[in-house]
C-alpha cells in the first residue's frame, strides 16, 4: 500500500506502522515542504519489516499565500507522487489531506497502475474554496470554485472507497452521488503510544515555559481564519496567566510584533517543537486552546483537539458547536467549547479553569479516558483492513 498524507501528521503515519505490523508492505509519503507540525516520520530500528517512508519535495520553498504559485507547487507534488506510485506499483493507494490538484494527479496515477484508490476525506476542500476564492477573485472566483467542487466530487465518486472522518460528511457525499456502500466513517485519533503524559513541571516545560503563572498553550498552524486576536484577548483578560503560542509563519510573526508593541508581557510566540518534545510541551500546559474559524462548520475537524485529549489537559475551544470537535469536548466533559464570536463566554470559561485546579484535573482526566478508549490503534488498523479487504472482495480481486 502507498499511504500518502500530504501534511505529514502524526496519526496517519501511526496507521502506516500498524498496517505494516499486520504484515503488509507499506510506503508512507508526505510533502516535506508543507509548513505544518509533523509526526514521527523517521524509520526506527524497531519499526516493522515492510515499512518505509519517502518524502516528496518541491523544487523551491513552498509558497502558501499566493493562490497561483501554491497551485503550481501542489501540481508539482502531484507529479512527484505519481512517479513514486509508478516506481512502487502499489495494490492500494490511500490518500489523505491532499489539495485537489495533487489528489487528481495521484488518483490518475493509481488508475494507471491498476491500484485501488481510497480517498481518506479529512476536509471538504471545495467548500472552503467556495468561501475564500470568490472574494479574492471577484470575476473568475466563482468559476474557479465551481471547478474545484466538480473536481473534488468527481474524484470522490470514482474512488473505490471513501473513509470520512465525521458522520457529518455522509449526507453531503450522498447528495453529490457518492455511493453509500462505498463510504464509512473512521474518526481521527491521536497516537497515544507516542504521547506519554509527563508531569507539569517536566524539564522541557521548565526550560521553555518558566515561571509560576497558569500556562495556557496554543499549538499548531495559525492563520488569519483562526482569529489570532483571541489569543491576545486571553492575555489581556488573564493577566496572571501566560499564553504560550507554538506556531510559525506570517500570522505568528505578526502576532509576535503586535504583542510586543502593545506591551503584552504574558504572551510568548515559540517555534514549533519537534514531535519528540511535543508530549512534554503539552504536558507542561494547564489549559490547551483550539480555534476554528466561524465558517468551518462541520467541514474541518482539527486534529490538535484529539492530541489535546490524548495528553490529558482541559481543552478551551472556540469552535462552531456543530463541529465534531465541539461535540467531543462537551460529550466527554473534557473542557469548554464556545462558538466563534462569543469571546466573552470563552474568556469566562478560561478564567473559571484558571481559578480551579481540581476542575482542570477532572476535565483533563476525562479527555484522556476518552482517548484511551477511542484511540486504540490495533482496533483502528483492523477497521481499515476490513475496508481495504472489502474493496477486493467486491471487485473479485484475489490479491
């Protein structure tokens, strides 16, 4: 199997390792230049036989904020994946997080190799494109958005199987003609075997987040759509806490400059940490923050929330209440979720958590309890294998 996760996130590569442990030959690939926190993407001595990792790269540094240059580089990655597919000759291709131009090229490459294609649907990209592109390109934007909607659902309808990360996607897929017998839901998870819980005052946290203040941590990608001003507001309204933001890029740089110019001494911007240091950094937090843009609705489920649950710290989330992440937080009493735009409610909940260590402990333990039950990689791997086997049974393939 060729398992392609464009982003290089932690739980996708954990699945690849698990499938290799179950006896399958796995080549895991990701886009090395895409700027986002990465998982454990180095083959170790104790990794299973038949497991390999091969990154793909752009010829020039990835440009995130130019639509046309970014599209060109996403097409370039698609062609690199196509070459990898031709060399590896997989029986099955599983693709996750790929931009639609990348996904189209990889889908066509899989078909050329006679491989089955599984669309691991993390996000409905055309919905986001339909919100953003027409505002940037008033004349051609609607045509561009219509093309990407057509492209996305054409690939989905022609895939051998669709694995969706939330049941909220299923009615949308059905309405667009995706076969109900060729799609299932497997919710995302976090790799618990790589997320050990550490004491709050571990050596890494003491070195990088010193002081006795309540530590409120945001970790991950930060864009304008995430309302970075909310992090400044937390700092202003909780002067006895310290807000630590672990992120990189244009928005993180701007937030650093603004916080300094405004005299916010309790807001610090740090670079991303390595995956090896991530558990110690997160364990050093008292409260973990997630932010999702108001328009995301059901279409984007942030994996950082799952990592937060796994590490066992309470989650403070600004997230649409119809989003799966909000339901997970509320149903498991693992923190507080407030709708975007309700900053006062979020600040009040942050103050409540900051003032009550017992509540933080209970909510953190609730999150970890949910993770221990839901993030069983052996069971998740078996579910994926059942789906992949069903593709061959349905097609009469004896491989």
